[in-house]
C-alpha cells in the first residue's frame, strides 16, 4: 500500500505547486511509482510538470463529473514512473465554486486517493491555498503533509496561524504526520529572508522544520515558465539539489511505512 503526501499551506504563492511537482519528479527518478494529483482548481500543475505540447487537458474535474473514466485522466509524463492527474476542465473557468462543492461534499477524492494508494508507492497531492473544503478533504485522506513556508517577512506574522492550522488538521486524521515545514524561496544574504529562517528555527520544534531550505533561484522560476520541473531541466541548480535532498529523506520515511 502506497502513501499519500499532500502539500498544503495557508498562504498562496509560497511554492506549493513547485514543491509538489519537483518532489514527485524526484520520487519517480528514484524508481518509486508516483502519481501527482492536482486538487487545486487553478490547475497550475499542468504548466509545470513537463507534459508534451498538445497533451490532453482533461483531469480530476472531468472524472468527478462522470465525463471521463479514471484511465482517461491519468496522463503519462516524460518519466516512466510518473503519472499525473491534472485539475481538468475546471481550470479553464473563473468560477470554481461548483468544483469546490463537488469535492467538498463527496467522498470521490478519498476514494480516488485510496485507489491510487493500491497502485502506486507515492501519491503527491497539490492543493489550493488555505484550509478550505478541498484541502481538508485531501488532508483527511493523506498520511503525510509538507507545509511550504516562504522566507518573506509576512511569514513571521502567519507562523502562529500556520501552527494552529496544522494542529487543527492533525486532529482531523490521526493517520496524518506533519513531515515538516519547508522553507522556500530562501535568499542567503538577504536580511529579511535570514530573519525568517532564524525566527522559524527559534520558535518551532527542530523536528518540524526541514533543515534544508529551498533557495530562490532564477532557474526555478525559468523552469516553471518553460513548463518543466527544475529538477529535470537544471539538475545542478541549488533548488534542484535541495528538492532532491528533501525527496530522499521523505522517500526513506515513507518507505518505512509501505505495507
Ligand atoms: N525556489 C524558487 N525560486 C524561484 N522562484 C520560485 C521558487 N519557488 C517558487 N517560485 C516561483 O514562485 C511563484 C509561486 O510558486 P508556486 O506557484 O509554486 O506557489 P503556490 O504556493 O503553488 O501558489 P498558489 O497558492 O497560487 O497555488 C511561481 O512563479 C514560481 O515559479
Ligand atoms: Mg499552486
């Protein structure tokens, strides 16, 4: 039985999708059979995971509405061990309320994740920002969660909120382990960025914060703009190496729990 790892944060734009995509790729390159699911109706995974030009854009929403079979929405990627389920048609429209309602009010997501666990080693789930109905459904069916925290001044104000939210989340599902807070977009030498790292390390238990921050690098942003995961496009980049390092540690922890 595989494990479900969700990427969740209160705030938007902190690097969730970048983290989900690059961890999924790094797991697949280690030979773990990996499925990446985009549960965010914004559908950003589609632009960053390196699908071929002209690939189908169907996904979770189309399966949810009964318009596509599961096998039609599981898309192959450039990596043999990585498959992806995009958000699907919902990402084409500005109104996501129906999708949120459908996911929030049904057990389809939990059923899908349970099924995926039967066939994969790791199921990585990208979520929308905040702890709304979709994210709560994802967390209720996950065994592991990583919380990216962007190294910018606002992080200092939102950290207590994040901690409360995590406690809240763990109480939903006693199978769930917070694997750690992942500091993202770290800029060495930038006092504001260094302050965040220092503050977080001082105020949070050591085991709750990954000791490798993900640096902010031009290659990461460029890779996303080019539709490729940075760990594939630019493996020597510092952010790629940090993601591979985190994936290695997570893979070891997850592997202890494969049944
Ligand atoms: N390590 C990094 N270095 C440089 N740019 C980065 C890095 N990580 C993320 N970014 C950029 O920051 C922006 C936000 O990242 P991303 O889309 O992954 O965040 P998100 O948390 O998924 O956002 P949302 O809440 O909207 O889903 C993107 O433009 C991405 O390319
Ligand atoms: Mg995102």
